[in-house]
C-alpha cells in the first residue's frame, strides 16, 4: 500500500444552511459520527482549502461564480426551485471544490494505491458550468478532474457516478472531452431527466460519455453487475491515470428521494471492484460525496465504501442470493450496454 488514505473535509460544510431540506448539515454530522465510532478507518484527516478562483473558473465562468458570491453575501435564497443557499454557502462551496482538488493532488502525488474521500456539502454533480441546480452550486468532481488535466498534466481520468440521479452537470461539462470518460449509473426515469443511453458525448468526446440507466427497484445486483460487466472492462480499455467516483448514496433502499434498493453490501461490492481495477492499473482512486438523504444509510454506506477502497476488512454481510429472473434482468442490462458501446469500445464485445 502507498501512502495512508486521506479524508478531506471542512467545517464550513455545516454553514451551508438550506433550512428544511433533505440536503442538510446533519448529513455531514452523521458521517463524521459514524467515522469517529470507527476510528476514521485509518484515514488521515485533512482540512480542505478553498479552491482558487483560477481552478474554479476553469469550469465555471467568472460571472457565474460572482453571481453565487453576491447571492450568498445578500443573505441567500433560492437559486432554482431545489437549490437554496444561505450566507455561508459560498464559502462552503469554495471548500467543497477545494477539497476535491486537494484530494486529487494527493492521489496523483501518491500514485499506485493512493485513496481518498472528499466529504463536503453542497454536492456538485448537477451543477452546470453556468447554472446551479439540484442542490449543487459548483461541480466539485468536474473542477477536480479539470485540474488533473490542466495542472497535473494527466491525460485520462474516469469519473464514475453511482449517485442514483444522473450527473447531468458532469456529463455536460465533459461532453466533448475525450480525456474524461464519464460513466453514470442512475435510476431512469428520475430527476433531472437526462442520461439517456443514447447520450454518448459529442464531437471528439463521442464514446467518452457512458450512460447506464436502471429501472426503479434496481438494487445491489443491477448496480454491481454494471460495475463488474461494463465499468471494469471500460476502465481496463481506457487505462485512466486516475479514477474519481461521484459517490452519492441515494440509491440506498432506505433513501427517501428515489426508488432503488442498494444496500451497504452493494456499495462495498462496487467500491471493492473499482478499487481492484485501480490496483491493477496502478493508479489512485478518490470519492467525492454527492447525495444520500437517509442519515443512517448515508453514514454506514460512506463508511463501508471507505473501508473497501482502503482495503480495510469489510464489516458488511454478503448480499442475499437472488432469483433467476432478477439475475437474468441484470445480465440483460449488462449485455444491452455492451452492445450499445461496442462501436466505441471494441474490447467490450
Ligand atoms: Zn442524487
């Protein structure tokens, strides 16, 4: 194992006050309490810096950033029907993006075996370059991936988004960018309505956007089958120099905002598979917190994901066995995805 894994956070995440809202400060408190109980799982805790304006503005136009800053300074309010901010939100968002960037710097420096988890709010994957939406102000994972390309001179980064909602912001920001392979597993139909399998990217980025929608009711079986059967061979074929996970935990069976049935065991299984392919490729792996709105499910799922990527012995039970019909439908999801992708990724045939 390389350097010890890093857990990146900042107290300003608690000052992004959304009022009565599922994306609330108690999420961070629940995660920290769970990790405290587990001795932080051997992670070294780092306080995140603010992102520099230059790094942030490589993704988000300066006038958009200034608009968010002004809205927060004026006391906050609703930036869109779902996205509420307070006076403390701008600083929280600067640290959320800065934490993801700091984690990426640590991972790239650490090389093979490096692992990290960036735990902040607001989340990021719905934020478009010039528009806040879906509880997100700045696209933390996109800012970090862009930094890896522009400043750390990486030429291939994968962003795997297993949040139950499609990461439309990340998809859009990197649509024409072949140096970022964006892979999203999400419930469909569901907010925000994007992420159809036919969206494969644009121009030079064609084939480097991989949307893997799953029907409501999908659980450990479907999510892990797509990671094992699609993500892992894609990663082997693309040979990234870094893998980032947009790690939302709202596909959990207990989550109130969606209709999927993933359990802690499913997250541990996915995280283990992603970690193993990163080991095979000799590269770093970092998670950036996105959604997850049942406090207990969120905290336990973060913990098992951190265990799995850091090679800590797993604390979750093996998933229950499934019916042949369920197994058959998961196999079909994988086969259909591989068929669709064959034109771009011959290795998947
Ligand atoms: Zn979500």
